[in-house]
C-alpha cells in the first residue's frame, strides 16, 4: 500500500486550529527542510536564522528517544523528499491523486478542505501546478522567495516570510498586496505589537488558515521551539521596534 504524502489537519497542531475555527480540514505536505534530506535543497532562500529556528523539530517532530537523533516523523519527511527528488512528476501526480480523493471525501461529508503544499519546504512550482490543476480548491503557503505576487492565483494565496536578511523584500511584498509573516519574541499569552513599522499586525497564532487574513497586514507569530533561542536576528525583538509599534503594557499599579 502506497503511503499518503499529505498529512491531514487533525494530526497537526497548527492545522487542528482550522478544524476548530472554521471546520476546515487541511492537507499539508511536510518534507525535510532546506538540505536536511541530503539529496535536495527544498528551501532555496532559507537563511541561517531560518534554518536554526525551523519548526521542523517542533511538536512530535522534535521528540527523540534518549540517545537517538531521529524519529519516524523525520525519517518520513526525508523519505518523501527523496521520492520527490527521484521522480518530481510522479510525486506531483501522487499529490494530485490525494487531492482528488479529498474532493470525493468532501462530497460525502460536506466538510471543506484546503491545501498547504509547503509545510516545511518552499517549492513554488509544485504548489502552483497543483493549484492550477484544482481551481475548485483553496491553496495557501508561506514563502521566502521574492516577488510572491507573481505566483499567486485566485485560489492560491501566499504570505511572504521575513528573515534576518530580507527586510527590503518584505516591504516590497507589502507594497504589492502580499501579507508578510514576522516572528516576534512575544511570549505565549502576551499581546503582539499592534503595528510593525506602521503596518497593522494580526495574530497569526489563532489559526494557520492564512487565506482568511485581510490584505495589507503583518502576520505576527510568537517564537516557538528553537526560535526562542534565536541570536541571528530571525526573531524580531519587540523592544527594538519604534515606540509607536510596541504593545501597551497594562497598568497594574
């Protein structure tokens, strides 16, 4: 039996929120990020800060038995990446077949689904191809590849991701109507900045369904996992922002 390539929302902490918020299932593809597969770089614009803070090892993906440096989740992501590298067209064909299966499931259950091709990768051609073939399905992704507005489709929404080296590209994306995701050192339970250099900030931790976001905003994310120890500038320190951007501290006096 061929193993499924997509992970469904109920088994992923981020996409479970979509089920709770909007009763929408998410098919998400996880590959071995950057060059960790040993055969292919699936994140061509990854920076040192991005790779150090990658959520690839968040949640169950980062739980290892004592003395071991891998687990079944990491092994599966590497296996999928090797399969893609060996036969890109065949791999995309398998993804398409899984989307067709999800459509049939949608017809039976009435539950809508969306697709995120790049859960731990940044392969625009794969996502764009699948979105073009399935205009009746909503796709969304994060990307660090510049000029994302050139790759959007009516059913494919991209959110540009800030790193420690691409601030100019971020403001370029915003100028072209593409939202930008920014990771802040805001702790869980604390308010994110209201604005980021004057651009309104929304709370991106409420849900992963980025296609629901209003246009013209920064998607604020709180540092998680290894990102909490960032020293490369990938995570924005709120204290370094202009005073007008910082959240108000409640008066407890």
